[in-house]
C-alpha cells in the first residue's frame, strides 16, 4: 500500500511539472501601451504664453501621439488585456488559443488569440469579429512575436477590417517587471485615401534612464510647415516633473529648453 501511495504521488508531481512547463504565458500586459501619465493635454493657445512655452510644446507633441494611439489601439489593447482573464485551450503540440468576448465597446467583439511556441520565441495572432452595427467578419487585427523569457518582442497592428494592412509596429523590452522601453512606428504605405502616407517612418520612443531626467521621448514626425521630418527630444524627471525639450525646427537652435516642476520655463543648468 505504501508503494502504491508513493507511486501515485510521483505521478501527480510529474503531471504537475509537465503542465507547468507546457503552460504558455502571455507577453506583458502593457506591451501595447506607452506611458503618457506625466503629461496632460495642453491647449495650443497656451503655447503663446512665454512662461510655459517649453512644457506646452513638449505636451502638444506628446498629445498628438497619444491621440493617434488611442484612436487606433483602443479595441486591440482591450482585446489583449482581456486575454489575461481567460484560460487558453491547447489546440496543438505547441499551439494555444484564447477565445472570449471583449466588453466596453459598441457592438459585440469576439477575440481569438493564438500563440505558437517556436524555437526561442512565441508567435502571436489576434483575430477579431464584430456583430451588430458596423459588424465585420473575422480578420487578423494584429500579430507579433515575443521572446520565450518575455524579455522583449514586437506587435504589428493592421489598420482595420476594411484595410487589413500593416499600419503600426510596436517594439518593446521588459525589464525589472515592467515595460520601460517601447517604440511605436508608423509603417503604413498608403492612407485610407490610397495616397502615400506622409508619416510613414514616423515614431515615438519612450525609455527610462538612471540620470536625473530619468524618462524620455524621442519623436520623429513629419512637419507640414517644413515639408519634412523633424525630431523632438523630451526628457523629464518622473517624480519631480521638471524637464527639458530640444527641437531645432521649432527653436532654431540645438539647445535644451527647460521647465520647472510647475511647468514654467526656467534656465537649463
């Protein structure tokens, strides 16, 4: 009897270990999101007030990207985050699938997320269906790849069901239990009017450092006034909220322009 009990215990332990090894873990929940929490929208009229011009200019550039990402990523982000509340089904030797409904939007969205384990990475594909007003058949809204240790990866977002073509690429790195380095790049060749997308190649890169200004955005965007791409570099302290911005096209120099913790202009040290 003792031997039988020992044998059954070993079987349970081995089964548990096997199940644990087979379990497919999702990429970090915020691997599709950029941290905009340190900046709020600033009215363009405020940029004429010299005392807050530097912070206002930085905030306007960030608000532009925040709007683009919110409009295009609302459903994809919600569909990915909802996966964390559901248990996947193993559909093949190295394939898993999550199927569920996404709440909080007009109409009913059904999400089907698949993950396939490769040699040193996992390939992801998210298929979305919508019923009701503006409904559409299932199409692949985004796909991506992540390292098996979740240290980094990328997502490629398609425009929508009408234009199921690559629009946005998200590259992310996962360190110290957080996504502290992420870049969004516009990769679309033609816009909805089927003319060349002027912002193809534009990007915003968010990262963190150990310096006093311990967070930054590097922005590369098309500027209609100069009919060319321009660069805007923003650095700030995530606790104090003072910072600095550099933009040769706006300031006509290569200098940093600073603001204090209240958002007012100050001389850079």
